[in-house]
C-alpha cells in the first residue's frame, strides 16, 4: 500500500541524490545554525523511512499475525509497539517538515535568495 510506495520512492530518491551533484552551501549555510543543514536532512530521511516501515509492520501484524476477519482491529491495537512508533514518528516528521519549510522561507527572506531555486535535481 502507501507505506510500500513511500519506501520505494524514498529509496529511488536516495539513489538519485547519491548520483547527482549538490550545490555548495551558501555562506549563511556554512555558519551558525546553517551547519545543521546536513544532519537535519539525514534525520528527515531517517524519520521518513522509520515511519513508513513501522506503518507497514503494523499492517502486516494485523493482516498476518492477528488474522482478524474483515475490518476488525485487535483489542491491543492502540498499544501495539509498531503502531506507537509509527504515530510518534509521524508527529516528528510533521514537525521536521514544518521546521524545514520555515527555515527555507526564513533563509530566502533574510539571507540567501537562491535557496529556493537551488532545490531540485542536479543543481
């Protein structure tokens, strides 16, 4: 389902990222909070993978281990470890995306005007 598609698309994204050139960091990205650029991007990729895998494992457990007929969820669904991980990682992912967008807008507004145009493939 969706989790499998996210995992496949993220894998493709990582392969493309590995084989394309990256723009050099601007002056503002080499100092201060800009030094967080690389670790935050890596964290973003990691959280996306963990969220998708935990969601996929939750679905797998429900479909194969619990063998629930129809749409009946197991009684312990709210406390399933993989579901709890999925929910928390989805929240962390949401916060990272909001912060990521805010940082790009802030950088564009107050610092490097090319930050938004530099995003993309092979730039």
